[in-house]
């Protein structure tokens, strides 16, 4: 069981928007600004798409946005494109001895 | 461009040992904490271990605590993961990862990842 809870799957049509939630506790998501999101295509290494809750690395499309409210972080992808179909993982710094925790991942299907 | 290259993986029997290496280049290695993250076949990402910039501070996931040891040699820009008492459930693709912010364990997220190295624990 992962430390952070994500839906197993979400789907959307091209052009639509979707939101993936990531629920933790006050010891991780709710307590720190260090929440990140990663995109992973099959047989590829994860790619950072959001860091520190709502910041995009250079080169990442502005269709990706992040937010946080209490113990829940969210990733929103607007204007869905076929190439957005991938697995998405949230992650947070944690005050526990493990330092960093990941969510179980969400498979995005673009219909 | 940041480069992270893992090596040392392979097939090992349960109870055996392996040492992974992560060779870094194109950034000031000694200014960054580093981490290992693994992914079991068909499963999600799991943070495994982290080492501070000077190699003094180390952290481990509960699943590997007491069996794995992380270290680094800044003169060689290399991080290591000594894995002992390996179990079938340690079978995974192991990535090394760098945070975006120097002098921070996770500020900026993991902005650079290696290509991963496969570790298979099986009899």
C-alpha cells in the first residue's frame, strides 16, 4: 500500500481536461511545499512535470498545472492530447524517516 | 546536460548481495543530495534511499532498512547502493535521481533520472 493515495485510472477525450488527486497526511503533502508530479511512458524513465506543488520545469507544457489544498494535491491536464497517455505519479517529502513517498500511480487513457 | 548512469545490476540468488553504482556528470555532484528509486515489474515507483551532499546523512525506506547501505564518493562523482540479504521482492528497475535544488533533499523534485538498472533476485 502506497503512502499517498491516487486513483488507479482516469480517462478523457482529446481536448478535455482531467484532474488527478493525490491524498496524503499532514506529515507529507499537507505539511510541505515539496510535492512533485511525474509522467512515465512505457519503458521510459519518469519525467518531472510539476515540482514544489505548482511549478513547471522548463520545457514542460503549460497544459500541466498543480495545486494543493490541505492534505490533497492535484494535477490538472488541460487540452488533453494523445501523447499525454501515460502513468502519472505524485510524490512528497515526508517528515517520517523515509524522507520521500510516492503515490501508487494513475494510468491516464486518452480515448 | 545532466547525466546519470547506473551500473552493477544483474541476477542474484535470494540472500545474496549486489552493489549498484550511479556515475554522475555535467553538474556539481558534491552540491546535491542524491536518491535511489526503484520500480518492480508492472508496479509503481518506490523511493529506496537517499544520501546527503557530504555522505554523512542517509535515509532508507522501511522495506530496505538494515539490508541496504547508500554511500557516495564525491571525488568520483558516484553514488553507491550496497544491497545485502536480497529478497525476491527486491526485484526491480533501480533508478538514481537528482533533486532540482542543491542543498535540499527534495526541493525542485527529482529533475534528472538515470536510465535505470535491472536487479533480479531469483533462485
